[in-house]
């Protein structure tokens, strides 16, 4: 990926559904080049624009973070076994106090107790599992941005952001059959046009357009760019768990959520209530973050750090280095 590719990714992070001609005008690149680059990035599995489903529509409870210790030499085997669980939306092998870190999202119909107390701990190669309930997320991955564009470009892209200006849908039962099927199509490709969805679902374009707008305006689907940070200059992924004095937890969460390296910042159960996921250009930048940014936080009593060896799955899409696989089926249930 070159500088133009990076600019395209940065622009789509702001306005994932911006038309190619408008994107070209904003970036100062011919529309034909934009179209060709978008096709190449997607054909080579370097970038996807998918739809993030609102959690109340697909989950029966809050996510869980799993910290897994493995028998010597078994970490990668354990990580591969975790791929069999549709509830596991993120998997990475790590250095640090745990060998594998995973995120479990209890999809509708999931027997969560059976998963965390029996099925996952009994996988071959696991010696122990620590499960932490996510109480609050101050920042989620779709908020991470490449800092490349100027203020005029960002303002122009803002005009192409579909607003969330309608009351949220409470469940998939509140949707029509067409809206439910459209939600699935946007989950796979959030740049799909009304004409494309109309052809796929065999309905009129105006009908498909209304379904798309309902899903976007209610926040049922939030378009997000999927790109491995390593492909755009941030090869080091790390997690920092912080023990914080209770009165400082809110301040620390807000401060870390505003940091440019943050992909996810959560408050969780357990002895370290603040968990920070970030991406960095390398060890030096990560070291500076720990000494200067974390070091300046109030109320920090202790911290634990782990660095990713390999990302195997992110947002229900398996990863092969920087290349992105297909999104798992079965996330939407009624």
C-alpha cells in the first residue's frame, strides 16, 4: 500500500460510503484512479468496508475478555481451536502474562456459562482461563483514525457521513424481512449501493434505498473500514492493563480514549479495571507511550503489558498477516 492507498483508507474511516467521484475530488485524485485502487485493495484483501451491527441487535449480554495461559508450545494450536466458536470475534497470540487473548461476544442464543466454564477451558493445550466482563467501552476499534488528512478534507468528507438521527431499533424483531436481509448485505459490504442490494434481494431500488437509510439512520449498521494497522504503518499491537485507584478510573478512561494510538479502551471486572488496546509504529513509540502518557496518568498503581505476536481474527474475520478473510456467517439471528 502506498501513500494514495493510505489517504483512501483515512478518508473512508471518516466517510465509509462516500462516492468514488466525491472521494477523488476531495483527495485530488482522478475518479478512475480511486475506482481502480478501491478494487485492488478489496481484491487483494487489504481493506474492506463492512457494517458493524449494533450490539443490542446481535448480543444477549456484554462482551467478555479472555486471558488464556497455555501449555508450552500450545498457544498457536489453542488460538486455531478458538476459531471454531462463532462467539469469538477477536483472537491474538501474545507475549506477556498470557499466551492468547480473545474477545467473546455472546451472540443471541449463546449459552455463555457453558462456553466460559466448560467448552473453552477444556480445549487441548489450555492450562487456565481468566474471564473479564466488559462493563463499559470508552472507545471502539471503528473510532481509530489514520492522521493524514487536512481540516478541509475532513470537513468535506463530513458531508458524506450518514447521520444517526432516528431512535435505535431494539431488536431484529422490530425490522421488516427486507431490512433484516439488507442488514446482512451491509454487514458484508457497507459500501453497497441501493441498486446493488436491489439486484441481490430482487426488490426495487427505491425500496432498497429506504431499507438502507433506516438501518444507517437508526445506527443498526455502522459502516467501518477493516484494515490491518500493520498494512498502514502500525505493525505493533499491544494491550496495557492498568490497576487504578477507584477515584481516577473515569479520568484515565477518558484520557486514554482520546489518545491517537487507541483502538479500544474498556472498563472491565477484575483487579485491573482499565484495559487499553493500541497500535504503534514500533517499540520506541510504545515505550514513549508507556513512560510519558501512561506515566502521567493519575492513580496508576500497577500495569501489565502484552504485545501481539499474531492476530488470527479481528471483528469475526480471520487474518493472514495483513490480508483479511470473509466475515463469519451466523452473526444475525432472529
